[in-house]
C-alpha cells in the first residue's frame, strides 16, 4: 500500500516517554521502532531522545520519544521528564517478576506528577520471545492493565519484532482519544484490528495478538519542543 507524502508543516507532535525498570528492554524497543534493528547489548541509558515522522491512521504526526533510565541512581530525574510527557509506555519484562511488581510504582508516580486521576499510558509486556524464561503470564499482565484501566500489549524487540510499532502507535491513539474526550473521561475499549507485521512465526512458544486498546478517536495533543 502506498504511503502518503509527509506534510511539510502543521503536524501535531507527541512527546512519548518510555519508563520501567533497568534491563527490561526499553532501549531495545525504542531502537527497533526508530532504526529497525535489534540491539541485544546496550549500555544503561541515562536519557536518550528520538524524533520521527510517522503516519498513524492516515494522519501524520511527529513522535518525540524519550528513552529513560530505569536504574535507581537516576530516580531523581523521573519527575522532570514525567512533567513533559504526553503519554507513557510502562515497560516490564515477562522474565523479571520485580519489574512487573514495580509497574504500580511507575503508574502512581506519573499520576502524582501530572496531578491527574488518569493519563495516557499503555502497559508493555516485553521479551515475550523468551518463553522458556517467562515468569509473568499474559493473564497477569492483562489483570495489571485492567487494574489501572490502561491498554495492554505484549512485545518483542528481537527480529522479527512483535508489536513494537503497534505499541507506540497505540499510545498515540490513546493520547488522541483522551485529548478528544478530555483527560477526566473514562476510557472505552474494544478489540483492535491486528497489524499484519511483526509476526512471531517460526518461534517456539510464540504469543498471539493483544486484546485491549482504547477506541480510536482522532484528536490533537501537540507538544512543542526543539529537537
């Protein structure tokens, strides 16, 4: 299918922040989304920012993605970058129980910094390709997402990637929906159409598509910052 030309101006910009414990694959997901490569070994991130023009639901936008540090020694920086975010991907590794247990902490901190009862977020269960090491089930992940009333998606940054683009795109859809309805609105969710890319064919113990994402309603939630 042909892709429409990128508009020259007047594009909404969305500031997306990737949070979660160290070692859960935040950088691998971000690099896979922007560069379409899998980086198995990556130095612990302090803070990396990436900019990309992308088309989501036939509408072009600029995604300004901040990949953040998960290590405790950088925890003092969290409130600063949380203040600027339009939406958050809370990432945990399905092979790391502690990272899953810390989802509550990240969710609560975001709401406290934003001074909101709800805010655009998506729960990302990463490293689902490592089925033999998996400790957190899909059902547990969905229960956590339901508890916080946010969408849930399972991902793998390893080639061929699973749901990497979809995770970032779905967060933009949530931001647009909340912008349209207002941040105090209650989410309404339905089954999304699956994207044909990012299949796990050929991998043992592969995962099948997510079942929860907010309704897609077009709106604008621009965030302006110099690259």
